[in-house]
């Protein structure tokens, strides 16, 4: 039996691509609120009910668009990482952080849809294509460096429950990325450090993307580089 897609399957796949592309076009040109099934159908010259053959709801479509955007970001970061030696894990961290900021500033509305909107579904930052790259690098850092992390007993008690769940997710997702991290290396204190690292990185990037950076800071790139160097140093890593 032939495994070649039929004409109907090819036509369906092409229409699906057109739907997602039109959703991206509306997102970039008009913002997340413009991404509606009715608007997409109007642009494609089909009826809105016809779109339900492809997506069960606007939320379902948005989820797939978000994953497409994350895949594009992941492709950009993968290209950046290809120029970094495999054993230079610190440079890999710097490369991913700089690449994330560069992409976010160049794609503010895509950033807004993926990183500044409630997930509202199965989306998960740590299991999308970008998250897997971020955590695969984190995993390599964990197994090749001695990090400066708090002992578990010094982690704020109010954070322990959330961090235990976060740690479990990290171990699973990092393993799925192809990096095996022994459970004793990824402690509660290590999970706390990773979470703080992401929050500070995301915080500066979001402030820049949305134009909320304090006006007295005129050189945000230098501020970012200083902050990034501090994050790396706080983690116990050394920039060569």
C-alpha cells in the first residue's frame, strides 16, 4: 500500500498551513486580539464554520500558532548554538540568553502571544521547542559545572512545595531533551536557582519589549549584558 499522501490530504495540509500563516500575519500586523477565526476565514475566502474542520476553537488554533512561533525561535537558537563549541556550556548559556532577547525585540507581538499571554491550554514553557533547548543547555551545565546553589534546607519554606514540583518537571523534561541529570545534582536549591535565573532574564526582556524600561536607563543592551554577567556569576559559572 502506498504511503504517499492523497490529493485530499495534501489539500488539507496546505489549507492548514494557510490558516496558521494567516493567523501569524494578523498577529504581526494587528496584534493578538486580531487573531480570530472569523478574520482568518474572511482573509482566506472561506466560511468561519469551515475552520472548525481544522481547529476546535480559537484557543486550539492559538495553541498551534504558539508552538509554531516557539519552533521558529528554537530554530534561531539552534543556529546560534551551532557556532559554539559543544564543551563550552557557559558560552551556550550566554548565546541562548542573548538570542532570546534579540528575537523578542525583533518579534514583539510573537513574544507577547507566547510569553505574555495566559497559556489557557496545554502550552507549557518548559516543554515547547524553545523550552526544550533552554533546558537541554541547562542540563549540560548541571552535569559539567559545580554550581553555587543554596542547600535545600536554606530554600524559603514557602517555596518548597512549588519547587519540588518544578524540580520533578525539570528532571523529566531535561531527560526528554537527551541529557541525563542525576537527581542528586538537580536539588531543590538548584531548581530555585534556575527559576530565579529565568525570572530575571524574562523580566528585563519583557520590560524592553513592552517599552516599560526605566527612562533613566538609556543603554539597555549594556544593562542586559551586566545583568547577564551577574546571573552567570551568581550561578558559580565563569566567563572565559
